[in-house]
C-alpha cells in the first residue's frame, strides 16, 4: 500500500493519545514521528510528575531503558569501522579478564554474541533490580563469571542484560581512555554517538539528569494499576549495567538517532556516524524470537503487515519507551512515558500510526479496549484473593532472610500488616490465595508490585522469590 504522511491527522492521533493516557493512568508522554526520513511531529503530553504543574515536552529528559542497547551496539559499530574491534573476535582476546561460568563458552564467545541475546545465558534481572547498591562495571563481570548457559549458542532467545552491559564495557576498553570501564564507556558514547548525532540532551550522567528542571519523575503501578511516584534512587539500578539500560534522553534527541538509522548512518550535514555495513549488521537476525520476529544486535527485526520493522522497547522502574521504524519507508516513532502504564500507550500509538500511514482497517483502539478489559478482570480476580496476612500465617516468615545473589531481606510487623525491607526499597506484603491453592506473599507497593514470595512446603523459614523463569531461595537466618 502507498505511504500517506499524517498531515492534518495529527490532531486525531493527539486526541487518541490523551484518551489512552487517561485510561491507562500514564502521567506523561513525549513522542517524535519521523516520515520520509525527516522529523515531522514532536510533542509532549501530560505532566512530569503527578499532582505537579510541570508539563512534558519533546525535550523532557526521561530514561529510555533497554533502548540503550542499540545505542551501545552503534558505538561498537563505530569501533569496528575504526578497526579497533571486530564483531567476530573472541571476547577473551579483546578483554582477557572476561569469564563465564562455562569455560568452553568463555573460550569461543565472540564480541557480537555478547549483544545478540543468543548465547544461551539465562536472564538474571531480579538481582539487578533488588540488590544493586554500590555496584559498578566490575560487578557485571563478577556476576557473569558465575553464570552458565542453559541452552546452546543460538538455540534459544534469552534476553540478558549482563551480557549486553559487558559488550558495551568490553568495546570501550579497546580505546584505553580510562582504567575505569564505566568511565571509558561513558566517554565512548559521548564522543562516538551522542555528539556526532547532535544528541545534546542525552546523557549517562544520572545526577546531572535529575538536577535538570526539565526531567520527568518515574511512576509505577500498584497492584490495582494506580500510578505512584517511584523514588528516583531505585532507578539507579540501571547505572551499573548502563550499556543495557542507563541512558537518559528525549523524544527530539531520539528522533535524530532514528533518522540516522533510516539514513544508514549518514548525517544531515555530511559524514557518517557508522558505515552502512556495520550499522545495518545490527538489524540482521541472530536468534529467532517467534515466527515473525528475531533478535539482532540490540534491535528486534520483525514483519509487521508485510513490512520490515526494526524496534526495541525499554522499561525501567518507572519509565517506558518504544522506538520503532520501517527502514524501507523512511518512517518511525519514538514514544517515551514516565509511567509503566505508558507501555500500552506506546504500543497503541505505533499500531495507529501504521493504520494511518497505510490506510489500514482501524483496530488499534479495539486492541487497547480489549487489553484494558482483560487487565481489569485480572485485577478484580487478584483483589478478591488478596488479604492482609494474619499473625499465624506470618509466623514462619518474620525475620531476616539471605540469598547470595539477592542480598538480605527483613520481614517484620507494622501497623496494619507486614513489611519487607530489602535495603534498596521497602514494600507492604499481602497474602494472595492463588487459584492453584497455594498461599503466597505478594509485594503490593510500587515499583515491584506483584512480585511473589512462595513459602516452601515443609520447610519453614524458606521463601522462593520468583519472576518468570527466575527463582531464588531466601533462607531465614
């Protein structure tokens, strides 16, 4: 189908975005729309922080989460262009201190396999968001040294933040600018990516970002999907794995990035940020995600209504980002929200843009209504099965618990119930009588609302923390 720019339909899309933000509770959102390789619309919606007057604009700084991965692999591409790095070089040859929990994989893993989600190393995100205080780049390598593959190389898509963080740090190490891997990476990103692309409001400097008056506050949903401010301190979890998710940016700056991707590395004023060969190598499938999507090097490549789509989402404790573009149509979107409910709005915007651009049957709003109805039903079922835990139920679970990867947790009574203190954060605990007959403890406070602690049958003083495939046993002292 022919491509039709938005034109006057921006008002229609703007109205839809505002309605979706009300439905999802997303506090604020900034966006940039790229058409025919150029920025045609940049706008802000909502507020920087709930119950405060500051408005979100297209220049408001927010964290972009895992969209940082593709910016890190762009930096790596520039080093390959400069012949300082090779995609296929063994990692241990580039950075001899690199080690995994599997000697064979350590000896064969290549630089690009650090960032392809294809090395077979399972996801280890819970320790990132629960036990992160005082960690730096060295901790990434220390933690990787204990990780073993659960599948063979390129057999299974396994999203892995530590691996991509190591990729960014290993790449920056070849420049020899600093013995501090974190500082070396930060400098490489500024000099090789942010400055060439003109991304003047993009930074890895966390403290500088939050001192900027035009930055948004993160928000996360509680168990009933109401948004609350997330303490900015919890977003510091991303600092030690920052090549995977620590960048602050804006819709306008990210539009410059998308335009460079669409131009295959060429810059508006002449010159290139990276060669077409090395830039587009990042788009190439490395491991299958589904029948329609594969993971590349920091990007997901997929088919969307017969069109080639390159995209990646990003989520922190209280920000949600989507960057997506159609390389053969010169069109793309940047959407950044300062609330976890913004993920749904971002997806809605992209679906509706595709419909408007190609005069497709409008289904985006119907999909949002369906998702919100299903979410409402799920929350109602959860609420019906939740209660404040009583003293008898909590008796085996009060005290101090330890896990080598997750650190120390304290569970204790407070007025009206029970609380868990993990050091980096606190949460109220509720009892959840699951449909499977198991009674568990559930975190009720943002930003980790919904996380479960499962009592181990016949083993008092043992709780299993579980999220997806990740499991960690907490043992009471």
